[in-house]
């Protein structure tokens, strides 16, 4: 790691000093906010995989802050789902430790009772009825027909699953909501609606971890993680897609 030489103290005009001080104060406040709202911290070296065989290893420390969102990008078979399941405590880490938190992992293939309508499913997931209106509003805004789940189209099932996840995460005060490729098969109107919904995540205090196919990034998140060639590493949230694609193809250039 390169080190910087100590810089001599230089007197600056008061205006510049004030600007610098303001920047320092903002940085301190941001750090304090992150510390107070830290949901999960993971140390470098965490290895995820199955049956003792590592599929991908974390190359840096990661922090998940409440009220923020992280995108996980990677080509098929690189370990995105394995990484998310490990964070959720569904499978053990091959190496390293993941401190358990209140998490909900929604896979892209989970199904619900075919004989219940979406409204009936929401009622069963929220017995007290405190968050039924939230789920019903999502179903209405996404134009999901209130007919038996087994009769819904593939896209409407996906929309309904997301509404169900929102209800469950509220009922159980989930701190880490993990959505595995939630936008797959959805039209652009549904995608835009859900992106806006997730951007309002800050008021709920939870962290949302969303895996996507790397060809599509509909929003600038707080953090982007890439999973590729056995490594898990972060890149700048506003990095252009062309550069992200290059990193996915040649991750070792990032690590070295």
C-alpha cells in the first residue's frame, strides 16, 4: 500500500479554513451516523461456498449501514446467491465469521400457497394487521390481480413475492433484507416503482442487499459489490457500467 509523505503546515485564508472545517465536521457526522446505524460488519477473508469448498472470498472489510442499499453484481455461477445465503445464516461460512442479525432472504424461486390470493397471503403473514395496508398498496400499485397465487403470471408472482417480503420484514423488524434478483422478468414500470420504494428505505432503518444481473443497474446505491472469479470486492457506486464489466472480467487487476 502506498503511503503519503507528511505535508508541511501551510497557512490558508480563513475562508478556505472554514470550508475545510465544514468538510471535516460533515465527515465526522457521517461516521457517527454509520456507527450508530451499523447493521452488520464482515471482516476480510470471509469465504463462502458449499461442503467446505470455497466459491468466493471477501478481499476487504464490509459494512452494512441501516437505511442504505447495496447492490451485488456478478455473472451466473460466481457465488452471489451463496454469499447472500451465508449472510442470512442459511448456510455456514467456509472460513470466517458472520454475526447473525435479523435478516430475511427472498430467493428468486420461492413460492407461496397456490390456493391463496395475494391479499389472503398478506393476512396470514401479518396476523395483527398492522402492515397489511403496506402490502396491499404495493400489490395495487404494481397492478397484481387478486386471484389465486397459482393462477398469476410469472411476473405477477414476482411482484407479489416482493410485497410479501415487505410485509414480513416489517412484522419481524428485519434489519437486513436480501432480495435475490427481484427485478428479473419485470417490466420497466414495475422496476421504476420498486427502485423508488427501495430508495425510501432510509426511513425504515434497515439495510437492503439486492443482487442483480450485471447488465442492468437501475439505481445508484450506497455500495456496489462484485462477485467474480472467486473474489468479492467493492467498487465506487457511480462507476460506469463499462468499467464494472471490465472489473467483472478481470477482478485480479482490482485486488493487486
